[in-house]
C-alpha cells in the first residue's frame, strides 16, 4: 500500500512519525487522567482522596504538556525533512517562499512587448513583483546563432525568446548560465548558444515552437510565460529616407540610413494566439525598452497584435531608451521615439511614457560618442501634447555601459502600479514589505552576477 512508503528506511521520516504518535498518546493519557469522571468523584471524597485526585490531575497536565512538546518537535522535524527536498538551491526559508509565491500569484497581470537585451532586463524586474508576467517577443532576428538556425531548420529565431525565458527562470544559477552559454570553438558549434540548440531540439521533439517554449519554461521554473509575436517565418524590411528598400534586420541596422517605414515580409502574418490573449488579459502593458524599430515596432506591425494593443483596457506604458542607437535612432529625442511608434500604429495609445532624467558621466559620454550614440533628449511637452503623461526618474546604471538599472526601473514601475490601483482590489495590490523584500532580493541577485 502506498502509505507504507512513508516507513521506508533512509527518508528521515519514521522517527518524526513515531514521535508524533507518542505525543498524541501522551496528550490523550494526560487528558484522561486530568479530566476523567472518576477524578471528578474524588473531589467529594475525604481529604486523602482529594489529595490523590489533585496529584493525578497534576500528572495528567504534565502528560498533556509532554504530548504537546513531542507533537511540536515532530511537526517541526517533518516539515524540515520534507521541505529540505524542495528548498534545494534556494536561500530563502520555507515561510519566505510560501509568502513569496502567494504574493506573486496575487500580483498585477503585466504583459511586456519587445525584444533584445532591454526586454530581458525588464522581465528580471517584473518577476520580482508578480508571477502574472507575460512577454510577447519579436521574431525577426536574422543574425548570429538565431539566424543560422533559422536558415537551416526553417524555424523562428529564438535568441530573444531564450533570453526572456532565462530572465524569468527560478532555476539554479548554473542552469541559467548553461542556457546562455555560447560555444567559442568548433566549425559547426562556434557562435551558437546552448539555449538556442536546446530549444531547437525541444521543438523537434514536441512538434512545434510554442509547445517547446512552454516545456523549456517548465524545466527552468519560470515565473510567467514567454510567447513569440508570430509563429510564421517573417522577415523585416525597411524603406529608407532616400527611397532604398532594405530587407533583413541585420542589414537594416548596418545601413546607417534613416528609417522612414518598416515593412514585414509577409506583410500580414498571423499573430500567435497566446500572444494576443496575453495582451488582452493584461492589467498593464509595458512596451520597451529595446531597439525602437527592430525590437518594438516590428511587433506592432502584426495586424492582430496592433489591434489587441489598441483594444486592450490595460494601462499602456512605454519605457523609452536612455541612449540613441547608431544606424537606427540617430539624433532621436524621447518624442521622436514615441512618434515613430504612433506613425506605424496610426493612433495614439500610450498612457504613460517613462524617461530617464539622470545625467551620464563624462567618460561614458565620450566612450559612446565614439560609437555614434548619445543620451536621448527629453521633450516632455511634445509628448504630453499627444495625450500621454511623462514619468521622469533616475534609471541608468553606469558601470561600463549606460543602460537601465533593473532595481531603479522596478521602483518606478511599482510606484506606478500602486498609483493606478490596477485591479481596484486590495488583494491585487502589492504589500509594501513584500515589494521592499523583492527589491532587496533583486539587488542581491544582480550583485551576485
């Protein structure tokens, strides 16, 4: 019988079960001695009988206390034995994990749209405040490992999808590093990411990319879900301001010309159903940060994605880039970024635009200037004239790169969630201490890298 497995040797359970049974026996015997009807009768007996009754009552109480003590020790031992298995690889205590999971499940439904490094950075932030996090990822990349696998196997590029899954993962750090590992040697393997190969193999096993991504997420224990914007093998083309039409994301970025209009090939691909559902079911839609044209606008060119974004009742937020991107957004201000999105979508739809107000250090400015990149200038008045509110914050991290600092971005988005009371229900609002603890853990994770 299956319950007898609890008595198998070596699982560190039997001793606690025996102790619990002893505790129950002691407590039962104690109650019997202390509160039996016979003792009640002794209360009317002579003094000697009364003294004996008091003695038995005292012994009974001692047995009850001993039983309770054994029970507490047994339950504590059982919990330690059982949870030690499931807490392997976690620094948190059992109660911390229970609290964390319960609070994350009640978090706001946040869907992030984009691609590239910016999206994975944002997901590492969002997963600290909610497990109801979904990512809709661009799939027009045609360079590097993703491009090679795309050409050879005819599948959608999974580089950004892999990065997003890894960003949301709760797996041990070594597993996350393995998924991001890139081979440096070998004629066929050089340049390939292990994660890309893993997902490609998974797609071959399960039969389609969407199921493969879901299975990979289960293996890595992700908080949330990652969906491609489309399952079709689409390519990106751009009409430049000089009239030239360039096809291929890599070639567009390398052309060094101003982009007038982006075009998908085929022009009207079907959106992934799960991506549309993620957008329509969101409390908050966050677009960006990431390459304006090749990571953000490319998603919004898919008709069903654009329609879902416009119809969604979610609060819509755009996180503007902090630096211009050479060959793509040269000379662009925050207003230019927003206008480029609106020009391709055809409607104003953002409620909030998050921009950086922190100044970049001189040395880093010079370093980026040599590559043709400069801080994005804020033109808040022109953005507000479009009907969106502007949120200015110190958002950048200055180590060797100028990029969004995850903890600062988290604070900004959390403050916005509080302010908006997204669900209108207290159960969906994030507790202050939970948020504070989440940010502490995020900082610890980032410092450990």
